[in-house]
C-alpha cells in the first residue's frame, strides 16, 4: 500500500514540475528588466493631494533610528514610492530601466511655477521606445513617502524611438506648497518609464548644478504637473545641454 501511494505521488507531481521549468524566460522580467514582478503599483495616472494619508508627525523628523538610505532601497521599496503609474503598459520595445540613464535638465521659473525636464538617455546598444506620461514618486530627507497632487494629461503622445546615445524628455513642473528651510525636502525621486516596470531612481537636483545647490524645493504636498515623453527640438536640446546630433529623435511612424 505504501509503495502504491508513493508511485501515485510521483506520477501526479512530475507533470506539475515539468510545467514549472525555471530555465524558461520570464516575460515580466523581459519587459521590466527585473528578475521578478515589482510590488503593486498605483492604479492611477493622476492623484489628488493625500492629506488624509499623512501619518502623525509627518511634519517633523521621526525619533529613533535613521531611515533606510535612499541608495539602499530595493525594487519593492522604489515601486512603493510611486504616487502615480506610467500611462502606457510596458512592451517588448519599451526602454527598460537597465537600458537608460535618467536625470533632470534645464530649469524655468514663472509665476510661482518651477519646471525642468526628465531627460532619458539610451545607454544600451539597441534602440528602445518611450511613450506617454511617466509615473512619478518622491521620498523626503526624513524618510517619508510624499503624497503630492499629480496632474497629467493621460496617455497622450506618439511613441518616441531612441537610438543608442540619444535622448527623449518629459516635462516636470511643480508649484503650490513648496519645501522651505524647516520642512522636509525631497531627497529621491522615482520615474516609471512604463507601467509594470520598476521605477528608475533619480537624484532630485539639476545636472550641472553646483554641489551646494541642494535638491529641488519639492515638498510633501507640492503639486506636480507632468507631460508626455517627446522628441527634442534643436532649441530644447540646447536648453537641456544635450548635443543636438545626440538628442535628435523622431516619433515612430
């Protein structure tokens, strides 16, 4: 009887194990550039200010141990920082986090509004595509996850193909309740290139700024406006300090 049960167990288990071939490629990992699916991302591409989400003591540094350093956050922690998700779902042609460098370039001020560009450079050896509005999130210097209002135009835009070494950019504007000397200022931003991907960590300061310039004055309840990824014009490339021959990209037909 014991032999019979053992035979039945082996017979019923082997087909299941055959269907769990660990050597088979993971389609999620291929699209996201991650070894596993990221933590749950937001369902929305825009968000209202999360005043009701603020924890007690949010407006002062917490007592106790220092928060985990920004550089030590894993994929799940980076994804948990997202306030909104990217408008377009990741596909096989989308730029993956491990294919790009992302930084903030250019600066403008007008009527209480600040603006810069989220510049994405293809550092890989193959062309990839960006489209729509990116997802965004932020973390403060005291370790709090920011809950800003985020406004975006939705999916929008024609896909932009980026050749190796080239750039595309999305607009980032912030206004409203800005971070002051006594409030928590952003220490890390995360940008999700496509929904389903782990976001890219981005230093919240402008490229070519002096070391003592500090981070952007984005605070816990600052209002953020985003625009879709777009190719760079000659004027835009000059404003972002990108060589035009490298920055020039064309929308896909």
